[in-house]
């Protein structure tokens, strides 16, 4: 076994190492969520803006950029979910009986539901990819428009048609609420796990987590509401 492989094995095998990897992968995913939302908000700038953004993503690095990003995000998601499940099991095994009950009382609602919100979000990610990326069960792949004299995918029309179907929109809003709950605790815990939080700043980081979660939920929900009320059409 090489030194690097041995170091990785020791890191993943320890509770501290697992928590650090959960925090780092969580930070990557939280950053992606913000960037993804900002990109989607281009729908309010008009069809050309969001279609140009979508075309840029599809053609970056000769079409390989988007797949590199997808594979990296998928790897982060798998590591984040698997290690979170392992840590949850280890924590429950270490706090049997009334001690586990006491810890549950002291925990916040968001922290108690982290595993459930995380698994729900995983299911949503699979659905979201099938709906908008793989375009399973719809005709979004045929949506084309002209941009600067070039035929590109009509992201603008796809988003509007996608959220015009109320079951998808309702599921999306539910998932965003779960994401908000997950981020509210996860972002603040991330700073603590990485050693950036102290007892004095803990309250501030909790507020940062809640504000970040509210920002993400508000931005994404606003897109759905804009489609419902035909502010964009």
C-alpha cells in the first residue's frame, strides 16, 4: 500500500477524517447550489441571456467541461451521503439508551433531520437530472432556438414548460424546503468541523447558515412562482 493510499484509508477510517470530508464535500455542493441558482435566475434577463449561459456550459472545454463538473459533483454527493450515513450510525451506536435521547432533545430540528433531508435531496437530484438533464419522458431535447446565428438548446422554454407542470413544481418546492433545512444546519456545522468556529462566533455562523438557506430557497422558489404567475412566459 502506498503512502497516499494509506493516508486516505486512515482519513476515511477515522471519525474526524469522515467529518472533515463531509464538511469539504458539503462546501463544494453548497457552492454549486448557489452558482446553479444564479445561473437559473438569468431567466429574468430574457431568453437570450439564459440560453447563452446554457450554451456556454454545454460547449465549455469542447463539451467536456460540463461532464467534468457533473462527475466531480456526483463524486462529492456520493462521498457526502455515504460518510454522513456512516457517521449517523456511529453516533447512534455510541449513544445508546437515554444518552441518545438527551442528545436528541438538545439538537436542533434541522440537525435531527439531516440524514432524512439529505436522502430526500438525493432522490430529488436523481429526478431533477432525469427531468432537465437527461430529459426522460419529455420532448425538451427537441427544444431549439437561434442565438447569434447558431442553433442552440432553448433552455428558457424548457424551464418555463418544466415548471408549468404543477407536480414537478410542487416537488421542486418541497425539495427546496428540505434543502433549506439541510443547509441551515450544514453550513454552520461546516465551519465548526473545519475549525473555523469558536464558542464566541458559533451564534454568528448559525445565522450565516440560516441566511444562506433562506437565500437559496427564496431565489429558487421565485423562479417557480414567476412561471406560475406568468411573470415570465
